[in-house]
């Protein structure tokens, strides 16, 4: 049984896409690591990377080419100063050389050594093959698949154990929502308490708290950056950042010097209905504008849907409970991560496989569930909230204009956050005895819908808004 940690679902990385940026970046790192283990790293004289399917069709808009170069250069997406990224890329392009694994220089011309193929590999829509020529003349290669949320696997059965390296053994292994409910009933506990017990099998309480805090601080800093950065997003669509303007109109005159002080200031703002909608939208937009400009975000469960969970958590902290602190943040993220893992195990979190229902839909379900627990909901109501949120995202397509994670992706995070709050409220008013649709049924329905969906609506920019609106119209 797959046992996925909360910190596998909530990864820190660089935008704009977990499947098209973070995944290929990690695949490059993993390939270099394997070359080192096989004592072949020093023998590599030339590298070529073949990019397939959705990774190819929307790769340049999603910075797949940049991510591969950064991964081959040995940079870490969790820690690299994002302002260094353009410098590294320009150095590679200008010199047509790359510091392979951060250790030695090899010839590398992106126009020649990155090869984009329109055809799809059979295992997954996001395929890439790393090919190396050794000093002996031998050619070796490995194929990887970026399956969403920054997860990377190999197709070959002989690597089955390696593919499942992220899946650990938990005392309460959960494959389906019904199993999660059963454990909670048996132990008479909240979902967050059960998830915490599972995480304790991997880490100490101090390590868990440190990682939760690191995830939260990254989310908060991301929102803060997005709300305080104006201008136009890169990529050619000339999309103007909106979070800055919205924030300017919403914030008060009280001074603040950093993200932590900012949080305290906005907790003092008025809470009329329209202001609530605007604040939640502003929080979500801010994250995904940072994401679209190769900023640092948290996959939740993906980069393209990274704004929903922070926005809903901020809603709770700013609107619902001014006394809330780290413990509430911890519970929220534990529940959100667990719900996300259920969708990953039972369906997909990859837009290239399931459309945007797999990203915004899943993130909305995660946020709705987490908010419901903090608002006093029972485990049954938490699962109902996740079901309601996903139910109203079923069939949502992924059709980014120009292959960029901007239109309609950024706005969809605002809509997903608002739906999550509404789903939580509906769940809190629902008697579980009267609930008609179990979460597991919705997870299965989402997967069946994904399989039925035409490929042009799965992150290929070959359908929907991507062809209905052309770059020239922008």
C-alpha cells in the first residue's frame, strides 16, 4: 500500500509547474545521482535530453527547458536563490557549456542538446529521456516520467522498488477515504491526529514541526512577495500582476516590516463579505503570480494550484480565528496533505493525465477538508467537504494559453479557494447520515472522467482557451 508523507504532497520548489518544472528538475538530479552511483559520472562527455508529450507541447511555457538545465547544473529547487536563475541560464546559453552536476564543465547547447518531441511515450504524458555519451563512445540513457506534484518515476518494472522510494510504512496506512474514516472511528480521533501518528513513524516531533513551519513560512513569504510586487508577468502574454493592486486597495495604513508583521496587520482589517472575497482572491492570486515568474512556492498538491491552500489557511487566520497560531496551521496542513494523497493514490494530481480537475479540484478538496476540521467538523464532515469541493470541479480542463501557467490558471486558484470555503460551510451544515456521495466515489469518478477526457484538454495547449484565444489577441 502506498503511504505518502504530508511532506511529499507539500514540497517546496520553484515555479511555474510541479510536473513540468519541478519534476524534470528532480529527474535530472536523480539521473546524475544514479550516474555517480554507477561510477559513470566522470565518463560522461556529452548530454542530450529528449522531452515528450505534454512536457514538450507546453514545456517552454512551463520552463521545462530551464528546469532541466538547472537540474543538470546541480542546483537545488528548494534553496537556490531565485534571482540567480536567469544568470545561470544566460551563462549556459552564452557559453554553450554547463557545469554538470555542479562539478565539471561539459559542452551544452540548449538548441541542440534539448530535443522536443510532439509524440507521447506510452507510460505517462510527461516523459523525458536523459542520454549520455561516454568517453568510450558508448551511449547510455534513462527514461523518467514526471507524474504530477514533483513526483518522478521510471517505467521499467525492474525499478519498481526505486519508484516507490517515497512511499513509507505507516502504522495507519490509508489508501481510501473509507479507511481513514475507519481508523478515526476506531481511535476516536481527528484526522489530523491520525496523520500526525503516521508522520511520527518517519520523523521526530521536532522534525515534523520544523518542516511544517518551513512549509508555512514559504507559503506566507510567497503571499507577501506576490502582494508587494507589481508589473507584468514574463512569457509574452503581457499579463499584469493584480495581487499588488488589490492589496493596495485592501490594506490599511498600519506599518509593517515583514511577512509576519503583515499577517498581524491584515488581521485587523474589516470583514464585510466583499472584503473577504477580495482578500481570499488576493492571497491566491499573489501565490500564483509568484509561481508564474519562477518564484519559490509550495506544491499544494502542484505548483499550478499552489495558491488555493495558502489562501484558505490565511482566510482562517485573518477572518475566522485571530487567536490561531502554529497548532492550527499544523492541523490544517496535516489534513490537507492526507486528502491530497488519497487523490494521488486513487486518481491523479497531474493535469497532463486528468486536466485541471486534478490540480485545482484536488487543491480545493484539500483546503475544504482542512478548513472543516479547524472549524470543528467531525472526520465525516471533513471528508464530505473534500467530496463537495471536488464534485464541483469534475471535468475541469487544462488549457493554458501559450503553454503558460497564467491564463486561466492564476484566476482558477481564486475560484478554487472560494469554492473550498463554501464546501466547508456546506459540510459543517451536513448530517453525515444524509450525505449521498462518499469521497471514494468522487475520487473514482474523477479518474474515470480523466480517462474519458480528450487529450487536447490535458495540458497540451491544443484545445479550449489555448486555441480559442491566441497570443496575438493578448
